[in-house]
C-alpha cells in the first residue's frame, strides 16, 4: 500500500533539494533550475496525495490540464506556506527563492 507523504516529509525532501541546489554552479549564478521543477513535482505529489484543493480546483485535474494556470499553483504554494508545520523560515525562503518570479506577491520570511 502506498504511504501518503506528510507535511514533515515534504519539508525534508525540499530541504534536501535545497541543500543539493546550494552545491551547484546554478546556485552561484542565481538560477533556480533544474531544482524548481523537482520542487514543484514534490509539492504536487504532496498536494494530490492529501487531496489538497486550490480554490475549488481538484489538483489531479489541474495537473493533467495542459493549460495549467500559475495563479492556482501560486495560491497553492501560498496556502502550503501557511500550513501548520510547514510555515517555518527555511521552507518559506526556499519557496520564495524558487517561485518568486512566478508568484511575485510571495514574501520571504522576516
């Protein structure tokens, strides 16, 4: 049986990804690729496994729709940022770093 990813596991996976990213050439040139794609994939996996919904959209539908709207993805990222257990400084800062150009209203933590 498939084990559903918890918020804590998502944070750990994203933290590992961030750590890996910091050791790359891309990090020094302020590029967030290729790790942003992987971060998004993890967030989607977490959100879908937990039946997370964005503004009434079912994420499975959103993920399979070729016309994915960044607004919904950004809203989801903002919401995940505020979820208990995920809303800590490190997580927020990486979400800001990876997604700020897509979601300009996203603020890094204070």
